[in-house]
C-alpha cells in the first residue's frame, strides 16, 4: 500500500489520491500501527501480510515490576512440634503475620502411627500358643509398634534372647493370628459390622501358602542365564504365534474354501478329451468362482477362444481327441479293473480305507460318527457316556478310534436296552408274585 | 500427649506436590576416614571439607602437644610433625582427637556458636553401640548442641539418590561397604564390608611401583625439574633438609599418598570385563594384547614419566578379585579370605528377603570417592548382571563427582532439612532424662 503511495509521491500525483475512497487510508493506518520498531516502513511494506521472518529485538528496558505493596517480612521464629513429647524448641524462618502464633506445626500431620492392638493378661490366656511364650509375643508386638509393621525390618532386627530363629512368615503368622483372635474375642463374629468382617477375613494369614510362594519366588530368582535366555526365547516365540494366529486362521479358511470342489462323482472319462475339458472349465468358471470381476475376465477369455475359428493346432488336437474319446472310454474302465485288491495287512500298512458311503464335500471324521442307536436310547447313551466322562466328540478321531467309539456307542445302547428290558421283566415278575400271593391268601 | 494433634489417616499417602522442606539451620557432619565433611542442612554440598588426617607434634618438655588440622596446616613441612588419623575401619578409634577435628570442621567455616544449631551426624552401619553413645555424649556435653541425631551413612547415600530402598555400595577410603536399605532402614543382616577401599588401591599402586622399581616422589621433595623423555631418569633438583629438620616418615607417606591419588584419578582403570582380568604371564602378557586401549602416561612430581598399559588395570583388579592382588608389602589383606566386591554383593543379598531382592537389585547405588576410578561402575554393573541374571538390575551412580564423593553428607543434608524429620531429633531434655543410651533406642 505504502509502496503505491511512494510512487504517487515521486510522480507528484496528488489529484487522484484525494478522489480515492476513504477506505484505503484507513487500511494504511492499520499496517503502520502493526509495524514494529526497528524496521523501516519501506522494508515492512515489502513484507506484505506475512510476519517478519526473524525476531526483531527491541532495545527496551524491562518493565518495572509492580509490587503489591510492601515486601512481606520473614522472621526467625521459635516453633514447637506437637508430634514430639518433649517441648523441643527449634527455629525456622516464617512469614511475619498478625495471625495468632499458636498455629499447629504443619508437618506434625505426618506423625502417623500404625494401630497395633494390645491385650490384657486375661485375654492372653486365649491367645496362647505352644510355640510362643508370653514374653516373646510381647517382644514381637513391641517391634511391630517400633517398626510400623514392616515385617522384613522386624525380622531383620528380631533378636529375642534364647529364642528360636524365626522366619518372616513365623512372625507374620503369630501377629495376625493374635490380632484375629483378639478381634473375635472382643466382638463375636456374628455381631461384626461388614467392615469389621472384611478386616477379620483379611487378617487370615496362610503361612503354608506364603512359605511355598516364597520358595517358588526363590527358584525363579535363582534361574541360570541359560534358563533366562530360554524363557525369553519362548516368550518371543509365543508372541510371534499370537500375532500370526489371525493370519494363519484366515489362510486356513481360504484353503478350506479352495478345497470345496464341485462334485467329483462319476468317472473322469468325460474330461479326458478337449471338449470335455472345455466343458469342465466353463462349469468351474461359472460355478465356483464367486469373484465377479475375475469371472467376467475369464469368460471374456473363454469366449475369445471359443468364438473364433479354432486354430489349426486346436483343431488337430480336437480331431485326435474325438478319435481318442471312444478308446479312452474303454481304457478308463480297464485300469479300474486292473487295480490290485489289497490284503487286510497291506491296507493297514498303506493306510488305505474304504468307506461305505461318502457324501460330497470335505468333512471332519469326527462329525461322521454314525449313530447306531436311535430314538430315546440315543439320548440315554450320550448321558451314560457323559457319566463315564467320555467326550461326545473325539479329540483324535482316527478311523480306528471312530470305529471303537461307534462300537462303544452301540454296546452301551445294547446294555441300556437290556437293562430296560430287565427292569420290565422284574416289574412283571413282582406284579405276578403279588398276584400269586393274593391268590394264595384268598385260598 | 503426642496424639492429640491432627494426623493423616494411615491409608492416605502424603501429597507429592507438597513441599516437605523446613530448614532449621541444622549442621550435618559426615566424618570419614579420608575426609571430614560438614555443612548446613538443605545445601547441596558441604561447605567445609577437611582431611581427617591431622598433624601432631607431641609435647616436649614445657611445650604442649600441638595439632595441625585442615588443608592449610596439615600439608606444611614441619620437622617432627607426625601425620595421624583418628579413624580405623571407618569408625572412630581415637576419641581424643576426633572431636577436635569435628569441631574444627564446623567452626572453621560454618559457625562458632554450636549451641544454636541442631547437629546430624552420619555413622557407618557397623558402628558399635559404645561408639554411638560416645558420639552423642560429645555432641551434648562437648559441643552443647540443642538437638542431635545419628543417621546411617548408607541410608543417607540412598536418600541422596532419591532411594529409600536399595543396595548402597560405598567405596570409602578404608573399606568397601555394602548396605541393603529398605524404607530408610538398614537391613543389618545384609551389611557386609571388606578392606578394599581407596587406601587399598593406593597400597596396590605403591606395591606395583616398588615391584617395578619406579621411584615415587612427593611434591614437597622437588625444588625444580626439567622435562625428560618417557622412561628416562628424572632431571630434577630435590629439596634437602638439615639434620633434624627432615619431615617424618608419616608425613612423607601422607604426601606420597597425594601423588597416588593423582595416579588413581588419572591413570588407574578397572578392567571392565567380561570376567576377571586375564592373568599376567610376563612382560608381554596376554592381557596387554587383549587390552585394545592404549597405555596412559603418568608424570611423577620430579618429571619422571612413563606409559602404563595393562598395569593400570592390574592394580585395581584386587578389589574385585582379591587373589590377584599384589602382596609385596606388609599389612595387605589376606588374598584368599578377603571378599572381593562381587562376593560381598553376593553375601549381602543372601540374607535379604526374597520379596525385596528384586526391588533392591533394581536400585543399586554406587557412592564414595573410590568408585570414581575409571570403569568402576561398568564393572560393578557387569558383575551384578552376571551374578543375578533373572531380575532386572539397575545400577545408579551420580555422574557428578561432587555428588558421588559427598553422597552420605548430601543425604544427611536432605534428611535434616525435612519438616517431618524434626520430630526425630534427640533433644537435650531427652538426653538429660535418658542418658546416652537413648541413641540406641531412637537412631535405628
């Protein structure tokens, strides 16, 4: 803006500037106002709207601080600490104030003591323990008070004259058992408030468990570098497996989808020729491929190949094929006949199994367990199996186990049927006996 | 009654934003074997640090015994002045002089009115009850302080690093001590120490010089010197003394010690491992080729200078592996029965509750001027990590050498400037009531 004005001044053009509307000068004023000290107007104008790229140091004195009034005086003052039993007078600096000087020392609130119960001679009769003398119990409680229940420190300092050597757990067990008994003694269990009951339950110290826990912690602590390394490696492996699991699952699903082929019953004889293959291809493209885009491309390729005149190579192949079809139909049956019948031992060796009936698609063997028993017995059979703690679904369903399982099922079914029959017969027998007795009495 | 005042409930943690300091102008005194440190509580460095060694000219005829205390006095050459030290094994053994030293440390720079300032002193964890009682007696009877407290230097060093739980490895002049602390209290069963501190390292260096026929001169013996090539004999003019005017042997040794300290600071280095330093097998030993670091030169006060290679590692190895210490001098520790630093740590951790082991190993604090030897903390770190592979080990050592040297004092300074601490002081009234035995009850 100002640059424009400079040009005007230089050219000595004054008329039009007056005729300009009032707005521009106003704007100009604004920019001038924004302009910081230490930068010329011309330079500032070149900068335009952007702020200056470097900070401009203003040579100005710091503003005089505004005091709130008079400085607050401090004084070297005596104080006593209510947390002390003697009235030791120490001195510290304090803000001078008109407030009464008997304000409590503000750090006395940190004088926190743990509440350790005390017991009378009468009460001790109930708290007796063969392993602990009264003196030693007193000694323990004194230490608890002195060290605010830091049992590790208490154990560290524990030195009862002519006493046994005690573990941390021994000390804890004794302390908590005394506290628990005392609590129960003073307020019977049924009269305790919920909070008290909670505390009471918390006082239950399981020494055995704690000891074994510490033993295990010790074992963990004393691991050798090799063990530590092995554990680290296993953990890394676990992490890897967990992160890969999702991917593995997806891959597996994909694989299963791929394996779900169209029905493969009937002989493959029809597909040995090129025409047959073309038909199969068309069928597969149409039926199994669910991807529309891929399908359309495949179809396009297909039509391109089919629609045009068959190339000589294709033609010659088809010619050969057509003659071969008749022969192959014969041949296709021939090898089947030639297949060697395997003996039972060989079947076992090669793992060959013949199935009576197989429906199409892929199935898990475990889902193919035939239910030989029917109706109401089936439910009873499964109940009986559950009672015997035999899983409904086998964890390792090999053909052998499936066979055994089926056998078991049918055997159980037979047994149940027999049992039912037996009961029926017995019932009939009883009825008949009763009738007989009645007839005897009558006579 | 003490419980009439309002206190926090026992399950409420104190606020962390609250400022806990309340300075009452207490004096903190940390007497060590090499140095006696004193200063005002709340400050970050002791204002007054004087050598614990003092000069003494015994009474002759009418002349009374003369003491020379402090850096300005003790280094002056005086015929017949013996240098002595009131401490042995980190605790006071000469009760006549120790209080004089303490008083000098305080009055020379801090205040002359001891009766106006509460006094906090530090003590090693193995200080016997008799010594503690003696200390409180001196504080109240001799210094006439209004209040007194005796804090464990291990705990204080932990506080200086901001740790109330941890393992404090203090490498002092007279010994290395390991103090496990928990909640600001020493775990007595885990306290171990062995005499492999700074003086031991000096003795090792001295023994090495003797075995390698390297002449050791002190600064005071040299009047002027000319620069010479490495391994060339010194070209210096030595000071001569008229018969009867020579300084004593103890003075000579004391001054030589300063040269050895220079050597420790500048040339000696701890072998950082892994494992102990390979044994020496003659002039060109395996270690020399193994140590990829080049030698470091050292110049003696008389200008004699040479480069030290594997020897500068060898002199410090005895701290970690006592069997490899040099034994060609009288009064060396027994190489077979003395515990090295790693064995000390092991012995210390053995008696610590399993619950705490993890936490303590995660807070290992190294203090003491002896730990400033190059490579020391790295070696300790490696040794602990190898000894305890399971838990996470974290070794802390202040990078600032002032903080490392005065950690015990600094912790005491922090402690004595806390508002919540002021209820723990033993007051004069309590001392008058219960006698010196109160120190056992109150300073745990």
